[in-house]
């Protein structure tokens, strides 16, 4: 008979193994015999293991455990109010109720308003203290609140908001005056991207005549998809009409009355054929526009221009067949120069590559075109192999430079659309909103770090850090507050 060991002589690993065996379904007697201990010892270690498991998964025991203590001063409460309004988008009265319910302390509406006014003055000084000469590629747009425009200027690479002001109108003079205020901070961009708002364009032509204008592709792409969706829906409706008439025709034929629906079915099939043909033709033309004319990876500017003219000509011949086509063609005719400006910018940069590597401009554009394919795709290797054979060891260096140029050449104002989406969340459409409040919104959006981004250079950084390349203090510290920090 195996001798029984004392529980005191067991190691920690032996005790754990005993508990595991007892809880795994092995009988207490078998476990005791296996490890040479008493049954009472097995019960004791089994109970201890169960207690540890219950404590590990018990989510009610730590609710009252004190994590740390916070010194609640007036300055601390002011920070809480600022955070509620600027981060949580709370109203002034919601912030008052939060302070009352959580801290059992009353703060008046006037105190909150005064606090926000003081913070706005401090934020304005900080906003106006930035050197905007770093901005080379900017996007501009207009956002409406209570039928009054909010004019915005954003740096594309960093998403830094350089200007955010509410005005009574959005004509050329208003834009020009606002831009001249920015120029005092060094704002002299090489390129600005906007939609085809005439006031915005006139303002830049007055204040910054040497800045290159590019019309945004985002809105045209959206209009293209709306046009195609409308034609597709029209085709679907015509298909449904034919299907219903065919069903009725089957029932009429059973009663030998099919002739009375014959003419209607013939006309419905004719309409379906025309709508399908129209949709397929417009879809093909718009596909060429989106993927061969407007995309950065593509053909040379003069070839894009000829293809653009051909597309407009073909669509013009179809504009009587659908009202949306007529409006779309009119938009294309008025925007050609500024929509194709980005391809001319690429061409100028590619000419520098031809001079540096002594290669033809056609080969550089061939490499540019090839970047539309995935590196692992068969099409990429089919297009790249002749170029690689002709250019030799220079091919990869030229491709790297082409990719770098395309990465810093922008064709859409999606960045400012993204900024507008974030700004809208902070503006209550039911209440008035003035420039003092916009100053604070501009400040907080520029000094809060991005929590996520598709661009690695922005992750964990604020727009201000991305613009200047230098770190800055926390936004509360910039406003003169001392942040609470837990003791180490």
C-alpha cells in the first residue's frame, strides 16, 4: 500500500496537479491513490481551486475597490466641462447636470459660458500662431448652418484645419478677405482642390492668383454613380414591366385573348431594348472616364484630353434620351481644364524623371499606367516585363519615384469631406452657432490625436503634429490647465 504524503511536503506543482485531476472527472479515491495523499487532502485542494476560479470570474467583487483618488478642485471641474463640450459634444446644460449628478456640485450656466469664452480666446491665439507656409496642397469647401456658409480650408497631407469661419455669404469677396487673413500666417499653397463653386474660385483668383486650381474628382465621381444608378433603375423598371405583361399575356392566351396585349408587349420590349442599350453605352463611356481619364495611373495628358472630348461628344448625342445625361454633359463641358489639371502636374514631374534617367516620357507613363495593377497580378507582369527589359536596372528606381510622385499628387477633396463629417458632429443644427464656438472646434480637431488611420504617418498624431513635424503639449495644457495624472 502506497504511503500517504503530508500536504505540507507537497510542492505547488503537485498541489495544482491534484486539483486538476480532481476537477477533470477523476474520482477522489483514484486521485488520492495516484498522488499518494489522503482523500481529505484532495478535497481541500479541489475546493481551493474552485474558489480561485470563482474569484477570477466574479465581476461583482471589485466594484467598490478604490482604484485611485482624484483631487476635485475648481480647475479640475473646469477641465471636465471642457472635455464634455469639446470631446463628448455635450450641451452646456448637459455638462451642468453631469457635474451635479456625479460630483454633487452645482455650476451655473453663466459659469459654463464664461469658461468656454475664455477657452475660445486662448484657442484663437494658438490657432493664429501656426506657420501655414508648410501647407502646399490644400482643400477648401463650404458647410452650411442655418443657411449661412462655414468656410473651411484643410491641409491635405496632415488634415490640419487652417481656416474655419462662418460668414453671411460665400461670394468671391468674402473668400478673398478670409484668404488674405490666412496669408498673414504664411498661407501660400501650390495647389488647392475644390468643387466648382464660383465664389470660392473667384476668391482664390483674387487673393492667390498663382495657386493652381484643381476641380475635385469626388463630386464628379458621385454624380457619375448617380447617373448610372438612375439608368440601371430605369432598365430594371422596364424589365419588370415586360415581365408583368408577359404574365398577363400567358393568362390571356389561355382565354384566346392574347391579341389585345400584343401591341403593349411589343412596345414594352422595345422600351426595354432601348433602355438596356442606353445603360450599357453610358456605363462603358463613364467607365472610360473614371478609370482611364480621371485615375492617376493612366495615359498621357494629351491622350486623356482626346478621350475626354470623345466621351463628352458621345454623351452629348444621348442627352435627349435622359434628363440626367444632359445635366451631366453640361457639367463635363465646364470642368475639363480643371479636372485634367492633375494629369498635367504628373506630366511635369515625370519630365524631371526623364531628364534624370535619360529615358523617354512614354516609358515613364507606361510605368505609371502599370501601377493600376496589383504586383502579384498577371497583368502587372505582362505590362512591366517589356519596360523592365528596355530600362534594365533603372526600372525599379523609376517605378519608386513614380509611386512617390503619385502619392503626393492629390485629385480629390475627400480629406475636407472627412473633416466636414467630423465637424458636423460638434454642431447642433437646432441651435445658433457663432465664430467663437467654431474657434474651439477648430482647436480641438487640430489637437486631438487620430485614433485610427489608413496612413501610418497619422496614427497616434494630431493634425498639428503632422503639419509641423513637432510634438506639442496636451490640448488641456495648451489652454492653461494642469492635467490630472495618477500617482505611479
